[in-house]
C-alpha cells in the first residue's frame, strides 16, 4: 500500500481565501507586522509554516486533512456569496441566511488562524512547548461541546449586520482571519477584553474577498456602515477598516498590492500583543488568563483605556474644586485653551463612569443579554 503523503507546509489562513486577496490568483503581498517588511510571494508560500497543526499525540496530518476537507466545501460557498452580492448589488435576506449558516465555520477559521495560535502560547519561550500548547488549546476550543455553535448564535442574535464594499480600493486580510474591534472603552476584566465576541459595543469583521467584508456590530458605529445594506466605502473609510484588520494581526497581513500595506505599516497602533493577568486567592489557588490585545475603533477610546485612572482622579479633584456646574466652563486641563465642556470633558466623564462601574456591579452591563461571550485565549489554575 502506498504511504500517504505528508503535507509539511500547512496554511493557517487557507490558500483558497488568500487567492481572493491576491493580485492575480497566484501572487500576494505580505507585511511582517513587527519588522514592517513588505514583499511579494506566491499564495502557496503565504500565511503558512511547517507542521502548523502537528502534535505528538495526533497522527500525521490529522488536523491538516480535516481542515482541507472543510475548505473544499466552505471556500466555494464564500466565493458564491461574494459573486452574488457583487452581481446583484443587493444584500438580501437570502444572502444574510447563507452568511449565518457559515458562522460556525467562520469561527473555526478564526480559531485555527496564525494569530490566535500564537496567542494560545503567548508567554511560552520553548518552541516545542509552544507548538504542543497551541494545538492542544485549539483542540480544546473546537471540540468543546457546542461552543462554536453558541458563539455563532451570539453573533446572530446580538449583532446587526452590514456588507462593506471597498469600491475602487481593496481590503486586506490578517493572520487572525476574522477581526474584532471595540466600539467604546469598557472596563478591563481578568478574563476578557473589550473586543471579545459576545460583548456590547463590539464589531466583528469577516472577510469574503479583497472587495467585501461582513460586519457584525453592536453599539456606536460610523455613519457609513448601514444596517442590512451594502455599505459602499470611500478610500478613506476603507483605510480605516484596514487599520483595524492590520491591528488585529499578530505577525502578518496580506493584500493584493504593496502600496496599501506600506501605508498601513506606518500608522501608529495602540498595542501589538495579547495581555496576561495573574492572580492568587486566599486559599492558595493561583490562576491566570491570556486575553486579546485591546483594539479600539475610535482613538479617544484608546486614550481613555490608557489614562482612565488619571482622568477619573482629575475629574474628582476638579469637581470638588469648582463644583459640577462651574467645572464645565473652566479651561480644559489639556491646555488647548478651550472650555472643558467642548474639549475633553466627555473623556473625563467616561473615565469617571468606568471607575464607578468597578465599584458597583449593578452598573456593569457589558455582555449582550442571553449571549455567551468569547472565552479567554488561555487560562490556567494551580492548586499547589
């Protein structure tokens, strides 16, 4: 019997998807996020590494073959939806139904992506241990009974939907495949981030092609994103969405031309890594979580996330000194010369609200009702 061929080069973003973001179906431009290097490569050599999904306890190519089988039916459905939307120029209830039917597979592709695999083993130095840990965590996620189904239901039931069209420009794709972004600052928790799926004020971006993205959203979205419609974006708006996609990347982004990637790599980004939280209980049990890095749609929310404690303390001092009514008309503490109420007051009030919410559980209402929220990237407990 002929020995089964071993596939060493394993893509953490499907080749079938990468072709939809290439310039000719065969070539694509990649950007290394950390070094800011942009180069052209073949689709067959993009978003991959040797033995991505191999683990000592699995037979060779077990996961690679399983994902290849899923891709065989999934990619044609993605292409069909994209072609249908472009040709009809309509976002129909039938199109929405087809998208919803694929949500569990979209989420599967998210959890098998290069960025999430890297975050699964964030903080681990040994290369061999990294590979074992990330594959183990991937299996825990995708084999947890009904988890992907429940998370897909959170998106269906908790978020509105739009199709984003890039017009004459192009979208990119990150090594996280699916991109998420916070639409407002919410308090940080040990076991979740502002942009976790299932949270309020969050947007989920799912790629269909370099011309089309699906946007599921809850909360304050920009005016150009229209519910239950195709939202035709201008070049500036496409760039704003691409900044989010780029920011979601852990190591790589890709697209059909180098110009766009070169512009995106020079932008300033709030954070480039996941976060880890460690804690200990009185009973001696210690635990920890690895969460997504924070990615915000609006720059003011990045600022509040960084300085909310300082802003809250300053707000309290000013309120005590001037009173709430008179405080509004003082010169803004930022030094702009403008009145506080027309400059930075809203940021200070949101920071103060965030602090109050940590002190009163009844004020905390960040998760969408009757929906599960995305699990942390990784968690551990030690009872020793």
